[in-house]
C-alpha cells in the first residue's frame, strides 16, 4: 500500500525540512544559552553534526566496497535468533535504566499527575461520583482526563492502588513502545534500521527520566505507536495478503486511534495523517470476478479510510457515552471543547502556556454557568478578542511557541528533579540535562537527513504518515496551549526517521557502487529493496542464476520438448485416432472452401 509522490507530498516534505531546520537551529542555540562560553557550544554542535555526517558517509563508502555475496550466512533461524537476542537485550537494558530512575529518583505525584492518580484510585473503588465531585466537574470540561486513569484503574483493581503500581505499569507500556518502534522501523529500513531505532528510543534520556511520573504520555505513546505499526503493516502488505486480514487490521486501527484519543485528543492528528496518505491509494488486483468483494474493496484507499473512520467513530461514541455516565455530567460538544486551550494558546504574556489568569477565568465561568460547553464557548470568545486586539503580536507568538516547543527536551522533568534534597542527585540531573539536549539535537539532525532522502524515493508510505504527524502536532501547538513536554510523543517518530536516515546513507553508497560496477545508472526500481538489509540483498543475489545460465536452460527446455504431431507423421507413434488428429486442420478449412 504505497502511493507515488505528488505535489502535495513535496509540499509536506518541504514544510517538514523547513520545520526541522528551524528546530535544529533553535536547539543548537538553546544548548549554549546559559553557558559561560556559548559560542564554544555552538561551534561544538556544528562540529558534531559535521563529524557525524563524515563518519556515516565514510563508513558507508568503505562497506560498499565489500561484496557480501561470498559470505555464507548461517541458517535463517540463526539470523532470526540473533536479531531477537539483540532486541531483547536492548529492551532489558532499557528496563534496568528505568527501574534505576524509579528507585533512585522518587517523585511524589503533583498537579496533573496527582489528578490522574486520584481519579484512577476512585474509579477502582467505584467512588468517583460520590467522593470525587470536583474531579467529575474537571473531567466534564476536559473529557480526555479520564482516559489514562480509567486504564490505570483496571491495573489498580488487580495489583492494588499505589504510586509504585502506576510507575511499573508505565514502565511496561514504555517497553512495549520500544518494540513497536523496532517493528515499524524494520518495515521501513530493514533489520539494521529496526535495531537502531529501538536502541535510539530505548536510551533516550528524557524518555528514561520521565518514567518516575504517573503521566499519560507513556500510555498514549504506546497506543499511537501501535497505530503507526499497524499502518506500516498495511502499507507494506503484499498483494497476496488475505483480504479479511486487511479488513480486520483497518477496523482495529480505527478502534485503537479512538482509544488513543480518549487518552490524549492529539491522536486526531495521526488519524488525519493516515487518512490523507490512504485516500489516493489503489492496489493492483486480478480480474474482479476472481478478486471477490472484500478484496476489491480493500484495494481502494478511500474504502479503507471509510472502514477506519467507521471503527474510530463507533468507538469514540462509546467512549464519550461511557465517560458521561461515569461522571454523571454532560460533555462539551466537539466544536467547543478546545475553547480553553485556544484561549491559553493565544495568551502573549504567558507565551501560550498554562497560567493562573486563564485558569481563574475558566473556574469563574464554570461556576457561573455550570456548563462545560458554555464555559469553553466563553473561553473561545475571549481568545478571538485577543486575536482581534493584537494580530501582529499573536503572529509573533505563534512562531515563538514553535521554538519553545522544540528547542529543548528537558523542561517537563527538570524542575521537578531540582527539588531533590541530595546535592549529588541535583548535579547528576544538571549533567544529564546537557547530554540529553545534545542527544535530542543529534537525532533531530538525522531525522532531517531522512526528510531529504525521502525526496529521492518514488513511492511513499508510512514515512509520509510520520512526516504529516509531526507537521500536524507542530501546527496544533502553535495555535493551542503549548508546553515543551507536549513533544514527548514525537520523540519515537524521530527515532524511526533517524534510523531511516542512517540506513539511507548506506543504501545510497551501495547503489552508487553498484551503478559504477555495472557501468550504468540504476533506476530507482532496481535499487536495494526498502524491506531488505544489505545482507538480505546479497543472500538473494547469491541464489539468483546468471543470465547466461537462464538462457541455456531455456534452450535446453525447448530442445527437450516432445512434438506429438511430428512423431505421428514420421510413424514413430501409432494411435487409434491418428487419422483424425492428422486431418483436423483439413476439416477446419472445409467450411471456408465451400464458401
């Protein structure tokens, strides 16, 4: 399920490259902003990026000189076992690092994190309405707040309600996310790309350090990555894949997107990205009579997206109905539910982030009206007033918010850790902050390279979904409320794209070497398959016979054919129907002679 690029694809790739270039610029400046000698940091980051480019290209050029066809790999099972062993080792190491943070950097839930914990505890006890009236009012204004606590309450009912249980649950889903990153990147960049992406995601410092919060991000990230993996499977599904599997996967994708939307509404961006990429798709099929109804329908992208939307809408309605029943309150309509976030997002003084003034406005309006929808409508009206009063200031704020969202990767966990009583731990956090931002900047840079390589691919698929997902999240938070931690769920996307960028460099050098060896330029269709690593390609090439062997085989097959008619004419074979067989052409010509 891949589509050829069109003008819209190139527009999206252009926006993606521009946005990531701006992110890279902002992140580089931010690293040295508080340093005594900031320009040393700026020059150092440029040297790191230049050196990384040089090392990757040099390594790719060297490895492309060696032919893998002479290497006799072990059995396929051995290769699979090796890949599984490496992946399990990465996930195990990721688990140990996160457990270390949970044990050694404990943090008590506060603010939103405390709300999640309390709501989950009340849900597990069945006392949300009777003992949590204030929480019910809050959920009526922001329905997604109940999504993560509801999932967590199911865990609490089995293992008991405690902060540790919540942290271990988030640890589990974060490890599942690493697995989804691996499977998705493997489909895009081969086995090596899958392992690299898993390692990048597993050892991302901010992803590790954020594990000691009872936050909704790990669960949402797991759900969204599951959706991306299913999308990748659908885009890479062979034409011979059973149609009922394609149908089930599309329905499951819609349902999973709705569940993710129940945790964080930003999943609507991923849904839109998938719909855009699926709309123009049309798969080649055999004759319609042989294809069957389901096969014929699943070969058309617009029908697939209708199936996805059907699953999404049905599940969303069920979630909304269940939420309203659980809190015994009416929920705001879809068109009004973003009013408060828009008002906060257009607050120039607060730089588009949470502030007490807007929070007080929300509380007062809800107390006055008693309706979540009317409260959001009032917030939306206030937001439009701000836009009318200072449009130039709002325009400046929009671009400022983009820089604030993507310039660093430490805001959302750093202030909490600074409250540690142990000076040694605070010093450790300070050091990790610097290295984390360097880590973040490097992989934004590699994701940018992946965006450039996408220009040279004839077809697009899951990569385009990831590009649109990033663009959508960036635009959304340029308008609505924004905080640095809101880019948390895009970090695995950077891991996948960065691995694709690295593999793209190696594939480019391999293709150039192959073209030079054959004395002609290779068309895109003859380049290395996107699903194969270099080792796989060599193994396949090793099994293919040469053109001369194929020609000789064809000649032998032709010479060995038995001509029954010639044998009968020469008398080598005698059968009872010989005369009828010999005279069949004459009988066919008789009607023509009579005419």
